[in-house]
């Protein structure tokens, strides 16, 4: 007599995979999948250059790993510090002989913010140095037109000689 197995699809936390041999007089055997009790981060929004802690607790798994790029974890419960440079997600996977379950944490890098942009001079003279000041958050790069160019996003001022008259524009970007 040929036996066929039927299984549930896309398991969630605590789901049970039911294996039902097809045949008269056979009993059902319930085998539990691993359980992810929690997978979380200490922040939902990230800041460039600042750490985020990922924390997890899993039971019933033979293998636990994090993607992307982190790999297998030595324990079923723990935490790891990551430094994301852009909006991303991490996937925790837990597996045993009965199957695999996953949980996802998404981390968002907010759009850059410019709180202010001004000069210390009342009047700007083309070809003469002036100090430009700004305050930016979540910026991976900053560009100032009028011949200034790219500036260090971790700075808040630059001494520059503007090459063209008219309003000066600052642009802040993140990945």
C-alpha cells in the first residue's frame, strides 16, 4: 500500500505540522515546528552611524540564522549589534527536521532633514570667503551648489567662496 503525506502550508509561530499517512487504521502524528518567541530590534527608525540591537528567542530549532550577511547563530536566544546604512530588513530563520519558520524585522532610515542653512555674513561677495552653516540629520551626503560641491555630511559648516551670484542651495541625501 502506498502512503501519501499531507502537510500544512506556510507555518506561523506555534503551528504544528500534521503528517497524515493515507491508509486505513493509521493514526495522526503531530510534530512541532520550531517556535520563534520573539525577534525584535531596539529601534524602528535608524540613524546613520548608530547601532541597532537585534534580539531573538527561539525554541525547538536545530539551526538558527540571520539574513542577510550575518549567518548562523550559536544560540537560540541572544542579541547582535548591527550598523545599517540604509533602510533594510533582517530575517530570522529557525529550522528543525520538521521544517523552517521565519520572522522579519524591518528597519527604516528616515529621509534626511535640514533644520537650517545660512551664512554668517550679512552680504555675500562673490569670490570672497564666507561661512555656510547647516544642521542635517540622516544624511549620507550633502551637496552645496554655487561651486562649493560635496561636503562632509558629519560637519555643520564650511568656508567657501561662492562663484555665482544668487540663492545657494543645499541638498542632503541618504542611500
